[in-house]
C-alpha cells in the first residue's frame, strides 16, 4: 500500500487557477505554463483527459517541479494514484468522479482536495462536510474546451461564501471581462484554460486575471 505523506497543505491564494489543456507536447505545455506562473497564476491543475499513463506521469511530474520553483500548489485532476505517486499538492474531484470523502481518506489530511459543485449549494455543503479544501462552481459561460450545462447563477457565489468557510473557484468560459462580476460576488479563484493557453501572450493574460483582485 502506498504510504500517505501527511503535511500541512499549501495555502490557496486569491487569483488565477490555471488548468492545463489536452496537449501532448510536454515542452510546449511547460513553456506556456511557466509564462502563466510568471504572470501570477496562484495554482495549477494538471488536466489531460486523453493522456496515457506514461505521458500523464511525465507531464505531471515536470509541472510539479515547475510549480515548486514558483511556490505554487500543483493539483491533479481526478487521478488519486498519480497524485500520490508524484506527491502533488492536491487533487480535484468532479461530480462523476470519486466521492470527496473517499478521496480525502485516500490522500490524507495534508493535501488539497477540490470539488466541483456545478450550480448546487447542496453539493457544496456535502463536499465541505466530506473534507473538501475548496469549492468550484460553474459553468457560468460556454467553454471552448469542456461541454457542460451553462447557467450557474452568479448570486450562488455570495451565498456559498456566506454559508461555507471555504475558498470558491469559478469555472466555464472565463475571460477577464466576464470573470470580473464573479470576483465581485466573492470568487477567490478564476479557473481558465483557453484564455491563457491560447493567448498570444500567456504571461500578460495571466497578469490580467491577477489584476482582478
């Protein structure tokens, strides 16, 4: 059985929550990710839904080393085994993935556990009780990358912040312009993929998101 390394979780800060695209080109992925970290991204989630095990390990391990240099938490999307194998800082759990309680038990108290809550305050309460470190709401806007139901009410952010003492991330088609009203509602982190990775100047794009706070 893999030994769980207990430690104090890295602190989540307000700002850009960077989510990686499905790029097989590791060199390109690292280059653009580093530009975004220089621009002020405060957390990075490795998400590559079509990567095989070898590529996922190669990319996640390299991204973790990069994040360590910048003092930024690195989170793995829905892969407890990979998270533990590279000793990433945390894991993000989607609504159709493993239960938050099971993931928390698997990774221990010393890692960040994020939970997708979509547009549901009830799911947010359940996730918080099960040991989540932060809550992700959305989609708020259509995404270039992911297919999901759009229509999460912006007012849900303020409700969640008032009811649950956890950081809140917002997802779904985020740009600096359309994320601004969600930050005004109390969002702590804005998750972005295309707005940074597809930008002509990723560092500048990340810096613009950082300016929301």
